[in-house]
C-alpha cells in the first residue's frame, strides 16, 4: 500500500495546485444582506482558514510535516479523530478535516467523542464547540469516571487505559483502522522528562504505534510537531473556549492551581525556556539522536542490553 507523503518539487501529492503549504481556497460563502453576526458556518470557516493562513507557519506546516515525516496516513485509511473537548483534540479535528477536504489523496475521517461521565455543562460545551467548528461528531457514553472514582489505583492511569480501549473499540465499529489523538510537541517533551526524572528510564510517546489489544488498529498523533502555545493562540484568536480537564480528580491541576507531575514538567520547561528558547527542541531531538555507543544499557525486544555485551569484541 503506498505511503501518504509529499513528493518533490513541493506538496503536489497532497495539493496539486499547492506550493509551500499554500492551498487554493474554495470561494467564500457570501454573507446575507443585513447580517451582522457570524453564522455557525462562517465561524467554522474562519477557524479553519486561520489554521492555514494566520497560523500557517506555527500550526499548518508542522502538522503537514508530521504527516509526511512519520508517514501517519496511508491511502484508503479511515481515521477516527478522538475529541475529548479540549483545545488540542479540537484543533486536530479541524486540521484533519481541512486535509481530508482538500486532498486528492483518498482517506476518510470520522469524529469520535467519548463522554466518560462529564458534568452537564462540560458535555454541553463539547457539543457547542463541535457545532461551531462544523465537526459532525459521533458521541457515545461510558461510566469511566464513576468506575475510576471507586479504585485504589492511580485514577489517571486507569482512566487513560480505559478511555483508549473504548476509543479503539468504537472506532472499529465505525470501520476505522486508526485513531488520531491530540498530543502535541510539549506533551512529547514533558513525557521525556517525566520518564527520566520519575521513571528512571528514557522514553517518550511515539508519533504512531500499533495497538497491542486491537489487531489492525493504529494510533497516530498529527500535532506531534505543533507547540502548545500556538494551539492556545489559535483558540484565543477564534474566541474559542474549551474544557480543560473535565476529570473531577485533576480539575485543579488542569487549571494550574494544583500539583501534578506533568504540571511540574510544564513549569520546568518554562524555566528552561527562560534560559534558552531552544532547550525544548534539543530535548525533543535528543530522542531522535540516541548514540547507543555511549549508553550503558538499553532495552529492546523484551531484553536488556549492556555496553559490556560487545565491550571486548
């Protein structure tokens, strides 16, 4: 099966009329006479247009670069974009929608929302934002928050594991072979630091991976190269307000008033950036440039390897 990519001299595999990430837009929908406010359609188009215009360098081109570099999409894919209701997953959905709409490369997209037990106001906000952004979502309900609330184990770990399984299962029911999540560049950097400082290992979240429990399913992360500050700027520019973390265990941490390990990493990265704006990039690229000749030990294929294995050879 051919890989979804862009071939020299430009982006013409994706956009036959495109150069350097610019696309030929469809004609704008004319505003009705006497209309003063934005219609839902106009708001959706503005949010989408700002991705490829105002935030082209910060969002659109890094998004395209991740699709190309990591071969995230193949011809004939049917991808379920998983929407939690937060800024990252909503932006992922709009980028995927725009890509699918204008691309000559055939693939399909579904928009999947899982309600793990949101409060009524959070559920309503998710639905309103999906409508405002023109996203035809499939919503299904679970009791994950209720179940996690009764566990003695780490609620965040269990919640994430259960969510992932539910998303894979419902994506399969929609005929999808991939799910797309909204993790971005900062999530990758924070995960690297978390694994080193609290896990005593070096690892991160990959741009794509095969599901271990759902054969034939893959997970992709299209915002892998997009920075969180640019996601926030896009949302503010379009006057969009999303839920942060609707989980009752971590609402304070999500708002920046509590303490969680990931919040600690966010603050650590902020401190790094005050000293040098490129430190986060260096952390990110360090995981793509591992020198195994200067590492004391590593794991691969379920086995532990040591530099002593070949030391005297």
